[in-house]
C-alpha cells in the first residue's frame, strides 16, 4: 500500500479530512522494520543513481513548524552515502537573493546528475509565508504557481526526479512538540517565540498549503501528503515513496553501469596487449 497520499493533479484538497495520525494498520515496531528494509533499498538505488550519473533526484520537504523536516532528513542520512546527497535549507532570503527572481537561489541548489538534493523548505515558501504575511502583492505571488510548475517541468525534462512531500501535522500535535522542546535542554537551540507567533496563523497557512497542493501537483511532479503526527510513520511514508519512485530506473542504471564496465575492461585489455612484460 502507499503510505503517503498522492495528490491527483486538478483535485481538490481539504487537509482537515486527512488523518494526520494515520498508522496504516501497523504497529510502531512493524513500521520501523518496514522502514529499515526500505532504507536498504534506498541505499542500493542511490549507489546506482550515483555511479550511473544520468539522473538526479530532488526531494522537497514542506510543513508547519515541528512537522518533522529535520527528522525526515536524519532518517534519510542513515541510508545514503554523503558523497551523493546534500541538504539545502531555505530561510529568509538575503538582499542579493531578493534582487533576483524568486527561483534564482533555488535553481542554484538543484542536484547535479548522480546526486540527491533534499530541500528543507523550498521555492514554495514564496507562495506560503510570502502570502500569509503579505510580503508581496497577490498579483505577484499568484502567478508563481504556474512559474513553479514550469520550473519543475524544466528540471524533470533535464533528468531530475522531483518528489515533493507535505508533512501533515495536527495543531494539537504541534503544540505538544513545542511544549516538549521547552523541557528538553538538548533542543533549547530550537526554541523561538516566532514558532508560537506563526501558530496563531495556522488557518491562513492551511489555506495557503491547500491552494499550493491543488495548483502545483502535476503529472511530472505530484505532491504527496504525509501523515506526520507519528514520526515513525512519517519516515516510513517518505522512504516508501522515494524507493517506489526510483525503482523503475534501476534497469536503466544497471544497463549504463554494464556499458561503463565493458568500456573500461576494453581499455584495460588494450593497455595490457600493448605492454611488454
């Protein structure tokens, strides 16, 4: 079964109707075991992607504060080779970034062939926080949905697999996690009054996310909604989606590696034939 909810292009979304506590009928132990198995699949697929060097993969993580973007990245890090995977975080843009179009800083962080890039927040901030805080006029940000779709189509047409995940957390679970942070000294660095201020805008953010999910889930780069109240289920859903999306490329990558191996072996044999021992 698919553990994440894939948003069909053109469909309507009501986040209040999607259970953020979903467990897929699994116990936590069963979920962790399945995630570990999928992690090993991801390890193999990343090796093939890296050495074949023909395809790249972009993983976009979006969600409310405490929804688990950092936790999902830590889960990923257990299974991938750091040489072929990196994380890009998108915070408040610098003055230089603001002097360019909104996609300028994003395009520079997209993955090269053979690489996986994980976006912790992304270009979607420019139709989310920008909209909620009225940082630019509506006539500007409402055009960005189409611009984003064209941008992602450009990436896909040039060999990038784009996977987008909205980590769907409930308001009550967010409150619990924020309060837990205040009691955990190891997470003191995460404390910020801004998290509570942003929480007051929960409804506006939910509306902005629903519009984003509806307008920017495409055939080439669909959105997936991941129930995120259960951390183990969140990790399982993301791992499964990534593995199942990359699996169809396996035979192509193996064929490329076979070709590379035969060419290298031919060079070695030619070299040996010309050597005087």
